[in-house]
């Protein structure tokens, strides 16, 4: 089977010409929530280049991550598999099972020139005895920084200029914007990016306190997004200059929600819903029409492979959303599943989105979902702590500290987009809850998910974000989910 996976793309190379296949660029933002772009209704955020791509392409309004956690989310996207089906990569900073192919490598084997510029954060585990390591997925890699710009995007245009002109290309352009700490503030160039955002004009989510320190924190975050937007615009301008824009599919997404309390690592939309924009003049039907079609980020790999006329690997659990590019009203899946595993803190949560509802199941309800350590150390979190001490938290803000939490949460997203009104115990929604619970059970059973008996433990203090370990000896590591069921060898997609 391993040799077959290596040979499949090569079989198609000889009779598929470069002219028949689109170029493709995936822009991966770091820690950006779906509603922090102008085209998603945030009037305070300056994202003119992304807004233009959405206006002339396709804005997806129901696109969901499989994990609101950096490396698990990226690893899931690149393999087209759920985090617990990627082996140890279900947890932050851990490697992908060695036998699993990455879709850029399949594109590379079929004749594409491939490059990753910016944040990588994906590694492969050691091969099992008798197995060969996966071939390199990228022809070119660099971190994308230079003096005065450490955002991961400084060499995007250079990479585009220096590519081989006789091959179609796939580029994974992954910014370090908008990850804490706020690098853009230090390297801001007003002549390129415009003025910095005014803290008085930012939109404060209901989970945060509305005060000067939180507003400045959000303004600095907005600055990172605007800097990213500028470099996306530079790539588009270079594509136009080269006459390559029409047949280049541009996709923009984020790996997880903003690094603020009640966003990054959350199973709620504030953490798991991603901005998702597609732009492709030669291939998008009804440009400018947004889509309500449900998609998961595990669908990216099979979609790009289909467009490149390369068979998806049998290991991939996603489904192609290529039909949605042609018709925004096409439905390719009915359900989207997501996970929350170890990310700085012990965790095991699962969610399913279906027909406008989201069911969340928490297998560690005794602990709060305060967010990752970088969020806990943020000015915004400190302001929440101050409000808690003063007894001034609103119910939405108090959710950051709630412990124990409900074991199950049910929300109707169309009337409760912030997921603040838990319907899990409402008898009017008992049938919906039962249906979604059954779906989640089927998905866990079919894909080999499990709750580890020896779960990875907290690495940081939940109140201060300070490390609980003086050295990185990995003594906090336990067993990943699905490990006892050999989930990394399970290719079943579960309900879709």
C-alpha cells in the first residue's frame, strides 16, 4: 500500500499538462478569528486586499477547523485527516504519523513546484520498522523573514518571482501574523500598512472587558492582520504582473481563533470557525456570491488534488468542495467534527456541527477552558482577572473561568452566534441533542477516537500561564487520543 501511494500521482503526470491545471496558493493566517476581517462584517478591521478577493471570489460562511490549536490544525489540513487520526500530532508540537502522505507531496510528485514559506510547525514521526519515510513535500522552504519583517511573509513575492516557469505551482504561504507577541507593532511601516489601528475603534467581543488595556491588546492584534493583508495584496499584484492570476486558485484561512480568552483552543465558533476565502477568476462560478455550504478543513486536501487531477490518497477523510467553487449553493457535507486535545493544558473535547446546531462534549468538565498559556499571560486575560476580583464579570466573561463546566453544550448558531445560551437541558431541543449525540458516537466509533486513561497533563499554571516545568523533559506527556485504537491506521471518514 505504501508503494502504491508513492506511485499513484506519477501515473497521471505524463498525460496531464501544466496548462490544464491551476496554480494554487494557500494563505494560512496564525491565530485569526473568522469575524476579524472586513469582509466578514468587522468594520474596524482594515483588510482591503482580502475583502477584494472575497468580493471577486467566494466567501465561505460555514468553514470549520478540526482543531483550534496551531500544529494539530495545520497537520490535519495537510493530511486531510482528523487530529486523532494523525497519531501523536493530535497534540500541540507533536509529529504526524510517518506513513501518512501530505497533499503537497502528491502535488509535487505529479509535476507541481511546491514551496512552504513562513510558519511550518509540522513534522513527521519516525517510520515504523520496515517502512520508508515520506518523500519531501516541498521543493523549497524558508521561514520568510528578513530585517524589519518577522511576520513570515517577507519572501512570498520573491518565491513567486523565482519559481520555475514551466511548472504549475502550489505554495503554502503561512504568516506568523497574528501570533503573540505583537511583532507588527515593533516593525510597523506606516507608508505600507497605513496608520496603526485606533484602540477606541476596535470591536470588543462580549467575552472580554471593555477597557483601555484590552482595547490596546485588540488594536495590536488588528495591526498584525492588516500587515498580513498587505502582503497578500503584494502576492496578488505579482500574479497580475506575471499574467498568472486568472488560473491561480487563492485560498485564505487561519489555523485557529485569536489568541484571546474564549477563542483559541475553544470548540465554540470563536475558536473553531475560520475565515475562508477562495479566489480563482478562471474557475469560480457566480463570483462575489458567498456560500453557506458546510466545509471542514480536512476537505482542502482532496479538493486541491481533484483540481490538479491527482487522486486523493485513501488515507484522506475529507471530501472535495470543488463543486462549491462552481456553484455556491452545492452541499458537499452535512456534518463537521472538531476536537480539542492537549494544548498547554489537559483537554479532551469534541464537537459536531449540523443543520445550524453545535453540540459540544467535554470529557474534562472539572477544569475551565481559559485558553492557551499565551492567552492567559495577555493583558486581556489580566483585565478579566481584575474584573473577577471586583465581582464585575458578565455571564459571557465568567464563562472563561467556569469550573466545573457542563459535560454537554448545545447551541443554535443562527440565533446565538456567540454560543452563550446552552440548550443542552432544554426539553424543546431534546430530539436535536439526541440526534447530534448519536452522530458524535458514530464518528468516534468509526474513526477510532478515544479518551486516554493517561491524558497529557497541564504544562502551565491555569491562572498565571507560568510553566510548571523547569525544563522541557516532556514529563507532562501522556497518551494521545485514539492511540489505544490505532487510529492513525484508520482511514474511515465517519459521518459526512
